């Protein structure tokens, strides 16, 4: 009789524990993680498991019990079935509401490729045509680099009031449709910081800051047709700025046609920001970006350089003594390089003869 009584007591205790556990679990399912929380963006990666998602939901402050979330997903037949994508979730949502949102509330995204060598106005057109953001809204944000300076230490050497020209890294992105302009800009700035970190510890040009290096990289990007020639072309431009070469090349002039193109702006006649044919009058435009008349680097970048151009500007071909380069008649993107004005004039005559 004593054994029966003990058994019944044990069963009662187990039933009580289960009931309490069920009550706690049910309460957790019905309660949000934070009744006063703000919505956050949450991204599920391809192939991510439910348990991994649950752990990150907890880290993001969206749920409190990742194990319970995983069990709930399994009970609903959703284990490892949650689709990759971008979602906007709130800690005010219950676990069940979050699971429903992860099945039906994915933010529609747009993939857009930003090629190397574009200026901000061209990037704005691409983003607007892709349905990401209004071009005017984008340009309004990128005109004010000061609003980002405190968040990105690599912007520390930008002159006050400068734009973000050159600092929005060219790449393929996935943005939500109708995104906020500042959100888009920050994503591209984050990518720039990520890429620049791969070169910042091996800059071989003495005495240059980030802004000067990005400026040179943008010129190299516009002046080069082939990545393999970028270190040599970068060396040409850095060589032209060396005091010992002032007498051989224009007294410290950079002499880059791409900077003149930037200064001239949009050509309605040619329908491009980058004029193909520069006249003698064009080459005399009064602008600090005209490096044919103004010594040194221009005030800032003229386009968005890719990683190869950044690497070339940071690590130019140190064995290159050249001061000049001219396109080759092979028309394959290669150039002929020269150390003297006489050599340059010979290559130039060959190029003009094959036009």
C-alpha cells in the first residue's frame, strides 16, 4: 500500500511539473521578447538551419528561448524550411508571429551591379532604374559626407563639405526595393571599409593619406583599360608628382585627361559624363580638377575605384621609371610607356597614324 501511495505521489508530481512546464512554455510562446522594442532587419542566409536562425533571433533580441522556437518550427513542419531573405521583425512580436512573418513577409530585394569607374551621378541613375531609391534622394545624401564621418574613420581625411565621390565601393548588391537612401549609402560605405582594409597595411607610397590614395585610385581606374597595367599607370602618375621629375613633366602637373573629363561634366552632345574627344579648349577649363593646369592631385576622387585600382595606387610598380603612356595601335587596351618626351612623341605619332 505504501508503494502504491508513493507511486501515485510521484505521478502527481510529474504531472505538476509537466503542467507547470507547459504553462511556462505557453506563456513564452504568447509573450513578446520586448513589448516596447523597435523593428529590426533580420536576414536569413541560404542553407541556414532553424536552430542557427533561432540563436541569431535571440542575439538580435527578438526571442528569449531559441530551443522553444526550434521546437515550434518543427511542430509546424517548418524545420529547415524557412526561406532565405531579408525580413523586418520586431521584438514586440510573439514567436508564432515571427514564424508567420518568416514565411510570408520577406522584403522584396533588387540586385544591382555598380561597375568600377562611375561617378556619383551615374550610380544614382543605376539605383533609380533598378527601383532601389530615388536618384535625387541618393545624390542629396552623398553630397554630405560630414553626416557619415563619425561612423567611418576612413572618412577622416576628407576635406570638410566634401562629397562621398570615390568612397561607395563598386560591386554587386542586393537592396530592398524602395530603400532609404542613407541605408543604401551605408551598405556601400561598409563594403568600401571592408575592401580598403585589405590594402591599408601595405601602402608603399610615403606620406599619403586615405583621401589622396582614393583620389589617385579613381584616376588610375578611369585611365586604365586593363587591370594588369594599373600598377604601371599608377607609377606614372606618382612619378609625375615627384619633385625630381618636375623639370621632365610639367612642374608637378599630373596631366590626367580623366580629371578634365570630370571637370567638364555631362556632355549633352555625346550623352555621357565622360567626353571621348577633348578639344584644346576643354583642356584649358578653369577647375581645380584640371590636372593639366593645376599641379598635384585634384581635390578628391573623380569616380569609384575598384579593388585593383586601390591596390595599384597603394602599391605602384616600383621598378617603373615611366612618365608617359600612350594607347597602343593594337586597340586591346594596352599602352606604350615612355621615360622621355622624345619617346612619348614617337609613340604618340604612331597612335595618331593608326587612327
